[in-house]
C-alpha cells in the first residue's frame, strides 16, 4: 500500500437507488472482518496479505502456480455488520490504509422503510495515531449522525484488531465475522 497522503474526502453529489439494498437500523451491532486470507502484520494498519509470486509448476512446465514469498504487505479489507452473514450489499465497507490513516467509503441510507435502499456515498477517514474519525464537511446534515456512529464503530473495530495483534495473534480472530469462524454460518 502506498504511504502517500490521500486527497480530500469525497461525498457523492447525489443519491443512488439500489433495488437490492438493505436498510439497516443503527441499532446495537458492530463491524466484523468479512474477508479471508488476512493476517496481521507490522505498521499502523494491522491487516496484511501474504505476497505471492507466480512460477512454473514443477510437474508440468506449461502450468503455473502461486507460491508464498514469506513476506506480507498492508492490504485493504472488507468489513460488514456482525449481525448477519454476507447479505449486506450497501452495508459492506472496504477499509483502505494510507500510512497511519484508513479510509472507508460508507453508503449512508437516505430513505425510510420500503423495498430497496437509496444511499449517498460518503468517505470518512480514521487516524489511527490520534484515534479520531474525520467526516467531510460536505456530508449532509441529515446523514451526519449515521456517519458518526459508523465511523466510531470502524474505529472500535480497528482498535480491537490492533490490540489483538499486539497480544501476539498471527491472524484475526476477535474481529473475524462469526460466519467465517470455525463452525461456519451464524444464525440470521
């Protein structure tokens, strides 16, 4: 991951309708890692992936295979609400690390109940050094509380992951989505 300073936090100019989108109340849920092949590694962002190289397969020179290099690199990861497994569509969030900062594009609900969901894309930024979240000034007032709650939950998620890593864990367990833990799916 490059360690360059990211640009200003974007806010979409208009809402988007998603006929398969879900409308999730803020309720009492947390974010969980909804991604696989993730390990802990050094640096501000705890999440890494193994670096692999493609090489010729020893049994058949016409085939190739992926081989671990023994290194890891900082990686973007996907998180989702921990209350249901893989049904979120517009509630998935990808965390993208930039040095000590992590960016997350949220799709904030702009409609009430009914089929589908209308959302507005708003990008927030978490500073892992200061443990603060930045929400763009252009975020609509009616969406600010939703953005603040989700930003706080992302910060909490990252804090738990960094703490687990500090305690010596090689891979995420405490922050892993219940549906990905040993034993499989969760009750929905």
